[in-house]
């Protein structure tokens, strides 16, 4: 993985081989037209992963606030 910066912000090049079940998912998504390329699939997957992490962080912060108020 190589990190570089371009004029639009951050850019990372990932050169990897995907095998097993994730490779099957990628092929199926591309065959069904859900993604236009493997790059598109990875970007979409990272966006979903980021959304889930953000939701988890928000829920954790909410729980901390509720516990703090209850003290």
C-alpha cells in the first residue's frame, strides 16, 4: 500500500489479490452489474464499512452520555 497526495486530497494505491469468498462476492457483484469494476466494489465496500463504524461510534457515545446522566 502506497500513500500519495494528489491535488484533490488523499490517494492510496492498493495492489493485492483477493481470494476465496470475498473474490466470489466481487465476481458476483460485477456479473450482476451492482459494481462497474473491482475498484468500484472496493470503494463501495469501504464506504459501507465507514458508515457502520460511524454508527457504532455514535451508539457508543450515546450510551456513554446516558450512563453519565444516570450517575
